[in-house]
């Protein structure tokens, strides 16, 4: 059982996934900091010195001067400012991932289309185009050799 666990836990894909999750978590923290510390303060300044993390609606009908006072009173609150910040986090992460995936797809080697066998061949008697698998010409009814001719040449 220990050997099976070791095989499972240390497979290449599993280690790659773990590294991706750890880097993704760190990336998320950086984006959250960018939103909360760089993007939201100027927007709040433009909107009249508003701190988005302090925007809330008290659901018990009482007025509180700050979010801290409402939390201290254990009042139910709707923290729409925190939601706006979190939503901006999501939009930025989604945009960055979209750009990265789009750029990676440009670098991937495009698969060359496989050559298909010709769909038609020429009848050697009347020179009409007929299906490549035909054994008799549908125009002149001549017997044909089995198999398609190479690139539509006369047999």
C-alpha cells in the first residue's frame, strides 16, 4: 500500500499539478495586492475618498459609522465594497490567464493536415471523373481495376 501511494503521489503529473497550484496561489496573492493596494485607492480617491473595503450596508436597520463598529456589534452586513474588490481580482486574473493561454497557443506547433486519398479517379476509357472506390465506370460501364489510381492518373 505504501508503494502504491508513493507511485501515486510522485508521478510527474501530480508534482507538476502541485507546483502549478502553489504558483497559482502566490499569483493570486500578488493580484489581490495589486487590486487592493494599487488600483482601488485611486478609484476611491476619484469617487470622493472612498475606501472600498469599508463600503457596507447594515441589514439590521441600524446606522454604523464604520464596518468595524458593525462587526463589533455583531450586526449582519452586506460588504459590497469587498465584493467589488474581489470581482476586480477575478477579472484581472481571468484576463491574464486568457492572454497567457492565447500566447502559448501561438507558440505551439500547428499540426500539418494529413493528405487524404483522392476522392475521385479518371476512367481510363471515357476519361470521366468517378468515385475512387468504383470498380465499374458509371458513364461508360467499363470494368476498372480495383483500387484508386494515383492522383487521378489514367490506369
